[in-house]
């Protein structure tokens, strides 16, 4: 079985049982730059993916103060 990660218009299938962090690394994304959301709830990077999980990835955006 597999889990699905979606970022914008890209969809990635990974094996279930991986942690969110492992899955992000496997698809070539930096784990510290993305949040994972399952059914509207934040999923921490140490949580294992379940069969048929559908995870939405949200890029972390930060701004600076121009002083």
C-alpha cells in the first residue's frame, strides 16, 4: 500500500510506514521547509504514514523585518 503527498499540483506516492520526514527526503524535499496536513490536522515529521494516507504539504513562508 502507499500514501500520497501533494504539494501544489504535484502528487507523490510513497510507501506507507515511512515517517513524514523520511517521505519528504525520499521525494527530494527539505523536511524543515514544509508542514504536513492530514484531514485538516497538522502531522509532525516523526509520525508514520498510514496506508492510503493523503497528506497535503504546505510550504513554510517567513518574512523579515526591514529595519
